[in-house]
């Protein structure tokens, strides 16, 4: 059992407060009603390729709640195994107007789902209200405020809303006590892109631009919501590659690093942005918001501790039962998936797979959508060429969608020409 959760429940279990489980998971207490947001307790996201640091708080008392709110379908927010084990009286809640998510959770959760109308105040329990907004365009994300007459919590998961959408929350409740705001997106672009040696500076500049863009978006959200405390949200998820200083892990600023960035941007944020980690909490013991942070990390010691944590974990390896692969069957499955595509695109999808320490080359010409096993890749055409490691190769060859491989981040990508092509990326993310 978690001692910090015990301390939190003793202080705020009958009143109002927020306990941070880590990553995008919080336990909000409003007038004694316990609402859990985005818990990942029973599963590991994306083929067990990621790990939480510090580890998320896992405690049997997290099942003893009144409601669980799931923000969206991504695996680091949506734990079906946890949901299935909840008691029947626990409400499982999502914001509606996302048909694919509604269909998935309704079909697989094995229990009734409470679907909230977007941008509508709903009384979830007597005196406890929720208001949710979905992303303007992606059809995936949502954000929610939950509040009573004394306390208000914003849960932003990784939903990057435009300022005009974000402004809807303080119009509903202008007194937001705690705002859990995303500041980092663990993106493969440009960090896993292959750049020629003479263009590596271009990659560095683009990486800095993207990192700062998300951190600045968080600062903009703080300006709009005006919370008393802002928790830098969602970057406690690390690629489990044994190295906190690998390119993809360095790409994401730690909560401590973001706190420093925010303080340098505006002095007053030093008292608002708090680098809370798993097990930290806050609440209103006597009307004033009080924050309890157990750790004393600065930017360097946090990375050192995370590096020690990653290096102590067992090295990933290909599952024993996945060594033998029916390549003809794999190509047949790919052909079936590609049947839904018809509009020709002048681009080649190329995949260099590591299977039993041998390179297997798969190529899909988007002019005819036929997958082929080739001896060498076609040259002289526009191309997206993925190079996968042995683990991600085995996952894909054994039936996972390529979206899962993207989520695992165990690849590099060569893109010639280096252009953002949404139609090609849609096929990569949703078809193959």
C-alpha cells in the first residue's frame, strides 16, 4: 500500500484534493466523491515498450472510487483490464461525440458507460459537476473540468486545444484550483528521422522548435485557465531502452526541466507550476491550497535517477514463440488491409525488418497498393523507409498493426523528399 496515498486520503478523502498517480493519472476528491482519471494499473502501453518513471502508484484502494473518467483511446490513458475489474457501482465516464472510442469502450469494457454530451455541464453526483471539450479536429482527445462549490480540477491529458476552445473552461468555472496541463508530446518526428550528415543541424533546429512549441502551448494554457497550481502533465512515460539520455528520451523535457523553463519565462509561474511526481498531492485543508511534494530533484538529479531506473530494468527481447513467421500469411494480411485503399499516391512504403538477425525487405507501392517481399528496395521514387529493430519487427510480423509499431518507437524513418504527407501517414497509421 502507498503511504502517500494513505496520507492523502487521511487529509482529503472526505473533502477536496488531487492525488497524482503519475503520467496522466490523477485521483480527484470533490466533497468526498473520488473520481479517477486515466489510470494505467493493469497494462503496459505499446507492446511494453514504455515505462513510467517514477512508477505509477498502484494500490488496491484505487478500485474503491465512485467514477473513472477515460480521456481517450490511446494506450497510456485507456486501461481496459483495470476498467473490467471495477465494482459494478463505479461509473465509467467518457466525453461523447467520438464514435470509434464510444464503440470500442462500449464493446470491450463489459459494463455500462456514461457518455457525457460535450460542452454541457453534467451533474455527475449531487453537487459534483463535469464539463468536457473534445479536440477541434482529431476526433480522439478530450479535456474535462470536475468541480463542486469549493474545488475545481482541470484534466488535460494530452489534448492540445486552441485558445478559443480552452477559454470555454474558465467561462464555466473561473476558479480552477489545480490544472493538469500537457507540456510535452512524445513524437517520433523529427527525433527518429534519418537525416544526411550535412543536414543534422536542420534536425536539431526542428527538434528544438517542436519541443518549445509544446512547452509554450502549456504556458498559454496556464494564462487562459489561471489555475492556482499547474501540474506539468504526461511526460513521466519513458522509452524502456535502458538510457535516459537516448535521443527519444532526451526529446521530452522532464517535469523539473519544464518547471525551470516556465519560471524563466515568467517569474510568477515559479509559484504556479509545480514539478509534481507520482505520489505527490495537494488539497485545501483550511480553504487555502496546499501542495505536498516528497522529492527534491533538480533537473540533473531527476535524469540521473531515471537513468539508473532504466538501466536496472531487464533488457527487452523478442518473444520466444514469435521467432517462426509465415511471411506469405503476413503479406496476405497486408493485402487484405490495403484493399480499402484505391487513390494512387506516388510514394513507396519500404520496411526493413530484423527477423532472426536477417534483414527482410517489404515494399508497398502506393500506386497499386500491393505488398511485396523484395531482394532490394526500388530506387529513384519518393519514399517512406522504416527500419525496425527485432522487437518491433516481430510485433508487426505477428499481427500487430503498424500503428502499434509507431507507438513502440523502435524504428527510424528515412523520408525522401522530407515532406509531411498526410495521405501517406494516414495509410501508415490506420491501414497497414
